[in-house]
């Protein structure tokens, strides 16, 4: 959905819409949509700037980074963005700290679909986990540690002694 910046009324726009994205659009490779993404967005023009505020909701299926089992992940994310006109997007040799928080619209248009997709992708965890206490898969037998099927004795060595161990091995 493309919004023409010049056509935004003085009172702003209220958009309440479902977006059907495909899983290939997501940064999380193994994610699958369980329902369409619902977005409630307010778009207001303040001078030449465009303020975009909204909330997105959806449900996805992720794969746990530790145990590799699918689990349901609910997204309920709020965003508040300000877009500046393209004329202010000057070419610079180096980006400065304040440039990282700036967004620009081009050709007097905003693509709301792209904004919602970007905010959806930014709401994902870096490493999806089915639960915080997920212990994952046993490195010896491959069974799920959470379910208690694994009875392997995995000795974890002290990381502080690894240098000493490698030194002693090399000395032999």
C-alpha cells in the first residue's frame, strides 16, 4: 500500500489492515505465518515530515535455536517513526550517530507495506527459543535434554583451564 505524502489529510490517516506476507520476506529463515499480520497505523504530516505510528500483531511458527522443535511466537509490537523528505538525504562520506535514526521518503511516497514488514522483522528475537530454560539437544546422543531421555554424562571443562590444557598437549 503506497501512500502519497501530498494526499495525507490534515487530520491524518488511520489504517487498520491485514497484510499477507510470505515467509520468504522474513529474516528468520524457518519462520512460517500462522495468521496474517494485522497493522493499525496512524500517518500524519507535520510540515514536510511524516510521522508513522502503529502496532502490528501476528502469530508465527519459529524453530527453536537449541532443540530444533517448532513453537508458536506471538508478535505485538509498537513503532513510532518520522520520515523526512528526500531532499534532506544528502550524500555523506561517513554516517554520524544521528543519521542512524533518520528515515526518508522518496518521490513523495511512503510504502506502508514495506514499513510494516521492516517493523515485523525488527521485532524478532536474535535466537528464537521455545522457552528460556530450553536445554537443547545432547551433543553425545542427540536426544532432547528437556524431555529427560538423555542420560549421558557430559563433562564441561573450565574455560579458564583450556589454554593450560592446550599448552600441555603441545609440549608432549
